[in-house]
C-alpha cells in the first residue's frame, strides 16, 4: 500500500502507536498509545495488545480484563 494512501486513512477508525520493547516467551511486550484519546497502556502479550485495540474500537467496551486506564 502506498504511503500516501496510508496517511489518508489515518484515524478513520482509530490510530494506535505501538512500541515493542521486548520479545520474550514467543510474544511481544511493550506500549500502545491510542492517539485519539491520548491514552497509553503497557501490554504483556500480543493478545493483550489486540484486546486493548478491540476494547478501544468497540462501542460498549468489552468485559475483558484488559482496558484503558
């Protein structure tokens, strides 16, 4: 995908900045920033990162044990 197309879609649903700090136990650990709400959260696994993204995109919020503080 061309870079100009990516930038034109920026924030259409949500924009996240992900910083992977470590890769241990066959998964990622790091920080995810939800740009629209200016919230930052640490994650301990790729699954937890995906759950945070899903929680941010869902209208009602999911009942998972991970959420944005």
